[in-house]
């Protein structure tokens, strides 16, 4: 094992693919499974990053919607105040007209 790890290929020099087809098939199958696994890991990581980006965009849009809703509420309150003021002014104008007669 030591010589194999250090780069001595003499232990493998007599090993032929045709003589050991079952081992070669298992080795090839393992390599394909490893490649498939890493491809799935990368695909999952990429899709998760895209999901994170989409969630950030959704949060940003939700924040903008909340901000717009707050502005709409403020505008409605101001509109109600203006309506009440106009009603009061119209009432005072009518009273002044009646007093003038």
C-alpha cells in the first residue's frame, strides 16, 4: 500500500482491464456515481443561492409594499382631515350667507 501511495506503479503494471472486467466495471460505476453526486451537490447549491436571492427580492418588495401602504394610510388620513375642514368651511360660509340676509 505504501508503494502505491508513493507513486510506484509496478504493483499495477500486471493488472489488465480485460482480465478483471468486474473490478473495472465497479470502478467505472463508482466514478459515474461520484460525478453524479457532485453534479447534484453543485446544482443544489446553485438553486439554493437563487432561492436566497429570490427571497431577498420578495422581502424587498414586501418592504416596499408596506411602505406604500403606510403612505396610502397617511394620505387617507390627510384626505379625511381636508374633507372635515372643507365641510366646516362650507358650514361657516352658509352661516355667513344666512347672517348677511
